[in-house]
C-alpha cells in the first residue's frame, strides 16, 4: 500500500489542477454519473423537479 501525507496529496492535486487549467478553490469537476445508483439518480431528478417549480433557487448547482 502506498502512503502519502495530506501535504503531499494537496501538492499533487494543486499540480494536477494547474495541468488541467483549473483554478480557484470553488471548482468541482462534473460527475459523469457512470457509477451512480438508481436511488441517487431518483434523488437528483426530484431535486431538479423541485428547483424547476420553486421560486427559490436551491443552494447548489447540479452538474448532471
């Protein structure tokens, strides 16, 4: 098993984001959903439905 420290992991992630041209701390990569369960798909669909009919926006941005 390979072991690394959190500092090493953070450095690797920062380097990888720079290679990909990503910046900022608020970046969350889109999830393709290839391994998403049926229950999670149903939940996300229900949240999207609520968001469509609601006058108040949800507190997150869906990326599906």
